[in-house]
C-alpha cells in the first residue's frame, strides 16, 4: 500500500521523471523500514527490556519486506517505456496493487484463514488499492 500511495501521490515533473520515481519509491521504502525498526526497538526499551544489536538486526530482517515491496513497482517504472507505457506511473501502480492483493491473500492463507477469509483479505486490499487509484485520478496526476 505504501508503494501504491507513493506512486499515486507523485507527480514528478523533473528532467528524469522515471529515475526520480524509482528513487522516491526506494527511499520511501527505506525510511518506512527504518521507522518500523525504530518503533519496535523503542517499544522494547520503554517496556524496560534491554535492546541488543542482535535484536535490532532481527527486527530489521523481519521488517525488510517493507523495502522489498518497493522493488517490483520500481522495476515496473524502469521497464515501462520498453513496454510502451511511456513515462507514466500507471503500470507501476497496477503492479503495486497486484502485489498488495497477492501478499494479503498469501498471508491470510499461510495464517490458516478459511477460504472465505482469504478472499475477503484480497477484496479488502483490492478496494484499498482502488481507493488510491481513485485519489490519483481525482487529483489529476
């Protein structure tokens, strides 16, 4: 959802819009990853627990999918001109939303959810993605 939001909100009008969007996706993913790691570590510290570098590394690995979620949309931005999609970000947005739906349904399935719940997870994430698309269209990016 983060990658889709970044793509929808971006309206890069620089000399190299594809490179700017790729960097924006990667940097945003890294910043949110660092914020998640920090929040977890700070929460442990506030609970009176000592925090070791090993724990920080473990939390960093656990939260790494936040960064990975930016990789496919960034790749879509990179290859979009060779697919005839030009400089726009719509392909990347579609990839981000498909990825969001796929991970939600896979996560629900792996957690042992019933088939109806798995479908519900996918539908909820699809609707959230479509809300992001609607916002992009409404704002005119």
